[in-house]
C-alpha cells in the first residue's frame, strides 16, 4: 500500500513537472510571442501616449509667444511647491500697467507629475510633455525656467 | 518596539541564559522575500518558529500628517503612494470621502469609469501577486507570464490616465479625463488575452505538486481568528469570512453590477491563492458587464475651484485588492483637513502573521507571508 502511494506521488510529481516544462518549452520555440522590448535600443520608435505625464513644459508658438498670464493658479494648485512664478509689470502702449510673467521657475526635482497644475491652468499655457528620461549629472540642472528668453504673452489671452 | 541594539542584546541574553537551540534571527529590512523594507524578528527553537515580531517604520513617510497641510484636491495624489499596486482604489476612497462631505453628485459615466478602473487595478494587483508568490516559493518563470498580462493593463492605464502606477486619475466629483477613445477596444482585447492565458497559471502553479505540497495546510487561519485580528480582503475570505465591502456597503455603483463574493473555507495558503485567482475572474465578469454599457454624459461633476468640507467627521471604506481601506477625515470647515486617518488593510493582515506561523517550520514562513500580499508602504504610510 505504501509502495503504491509512493509510486503515485512520484508519477504525479513528474507529470506536473512536465506540464509546466511543456508551457515554458512552448515559449522557447515560439520567440514571436515574446513581448519583451529592448529599451535603450528602441528609443527612436518609442511611442508614448499623448496623455503621458513626463514633465511640465510651456508651449510657445512660432512668434515666441506663450499663453501664461501669471495668475499663479498652478503655483497654488501644486502640492509640492514645484512652481514659482515671478511677475513683473509691463507698460502697455496706452500707458497702463499690465501684469506679466518675468520667470516661470519649475523644480523638476520636486515634481511628482500629478497633473494638478495643468488642470488648474485657465489659459492652457502649460502642459505635460512625453519626455521621461530626466537624469542629469548636476542637480541644479533640474531647476528649469519654462518661459523662453524674450518671449511674451500672446495677444488676446486674458 | 526594540531598537537595533536591544535586539542584539536580546540575542546574546538568550544564548547566555543557556536556552540552547533558541535563536533570534532578523529577516529584513533588506530581504527579497519581504517585498519591501519589512523587518521580522523571528525567535526560533531549532527550525520551529516560536514567535515572530514585525518591526515597522522603515518606509514611514508620515502621509497622514502630510495630508493635513494639503487641500482636498491635493491630498489625493499622495495616497497613490500608500498601496501603490491599487493606487486607483486608494484615490477613489479619498475622492468618495470628500464627495460625501461636500455632497457632490457624481455623474453615472464617472461612476462606471471608476468601477472599470478599480477592477482593472485589482486584476493587475492580483496578477503581480501570483507572480511574486510563485517567486517566493522558488518558481521564477510564472513571474514573467503574469507580468505580461499586467503590462497590458499598465499600458491601458498609461493611455487613459497618463501614468502607469501613480495615476491620480480620481478627482473629487469624477475623473480627471474622459476615457481614451481606444479604451474599450483595448480592454476587450485584454479580456480575450487574459481568459486564454490564465490557464497557463494553473499548469505552472496550481497543478504543480511542489506548490501544492508547500501551500496546502500551511499557515492556517481560522475564521474566528481572522475576525479577531481584523483581517480583511482575500486573507479573510480565504478563511470563509464574508467581508467584501463591494457587497456589504456598495459604493460608486457596485450595487448595479452582478458579481459573486468568492469564499474558501480552508484558511490555508492554497485557499488564499485560489481566492485571488477566482477574484480575477469576477473582476473580468464585472468589466464585461460594463465595457459596452458606459453611459454617455459628463465624466466630472461641476465643483467649486476651492473645496471646503463642512465641519464634521466623514468616513468611507472601499475594497482594495488587499482588503478594506478606510478613510477618515475630520474637518474644521477649512480648505485643509484637520486630521486624516487611513485604515490600511495590510497592517491588520500583517498582525495575524505571528498567529499563523507560530509552531510551524521556518521554511513555511515565506509560503505564509507571501499569501498575505503585503505592500509595506501601505502598512507604514
């Protein structure tokens, strides 16, 4: 009786082992079903979705104009203090003072990519880019100025 | 709680007291089988476990205190970092609690999207668990097969929510974006892939004689003990305790879908494995019911720019992949919460570990602890 149980156990063990081996063997001879991607090599044809949250960027048009009014809604919405906006007053041709951004400072090292600033922006001035390779050699390079030098606010954006 | 030096002193005391064969060993905080920085102080008598004491706090980030300085819109993203494998459901719990306080009516479309996302998260979490559990027991191959399916869900999440793990997709009043136009097709493709490939797990894991011998009758937790230790989720359901919040206290429209609460009476590690496999089938059935019936309409209710909860206390609970998550907010009427408390499932499930492994061999420790599905940042917060 003991011998019978023993042989049954061995038979079951070998059978379950072979069942598993069959599965792994199947993928061994069907390399086309393997979905692994070779990351640094496929960098050129990486297609990240449109909504992917990489880092905050400010979009500028061909006239070097952006849509940021300096309302600091993003600064208030950010949970980590990632954004700091320094504003200045421009003198309009009519001689009136108008608030405009001087520097839009973005601390990438503090950012958690939660998208709350983009949601808060009333003029869609900032958006999330698809860039995800953020590593740099010097930490200070992670503090970025988002508005390009010499840029100004687009006409008609209030 | 011991400090590191006290533990060492303890070890030497035991040896100098002449308790020969009694040994205190430390597993973790850096140990691959604890899936994070969990530190277990194990008292052994030979190979038999006499006592096991988890030491926590290695990844404590004081999330509850941090939330007190964030507004009701901002604090939701932090909770993705608690139980990062069911980040959607954590965010949902917080959003539900704020909505309860503000009495915001969530549009039906948003509710259905929330259920779909929660169930996809549950499948992804259980898939990862199956792979990690097999790896704990020495089988490395199933890990890749489960990650293949999980990867599809992560891609779907990336397309609709913009991130793969810490989505921050639930906002008070609905969801951050509408569904991606391609969402339905991709989820349907995933269902076909999942149902054809999930049988591989049976061949590789469940029918494997080594897996069965190592998990059947190991780490038995009776129904009474599961209740008294406050276990929830698959751990309690593996002992036959009915505790699914989706059934007991339906939220976000779960009362409209039909699904079965899976129960296994055995209470051993194998039962907890079966529970998770069968729960994935239930999640698939929920998704199948909803994917073609997503109602039209808004994905977000109109809310004020600044949310202010009325003075009072609010509590909601949801079923995450690991068990019951409770969110308790005390509001003083301002823009930030006065106090936030999270009742995390992992903490209570871990507390039953000592009872489950006491008296068993040390080789069974990982086969038991793996089935608790511990996520250490969820325990420490």
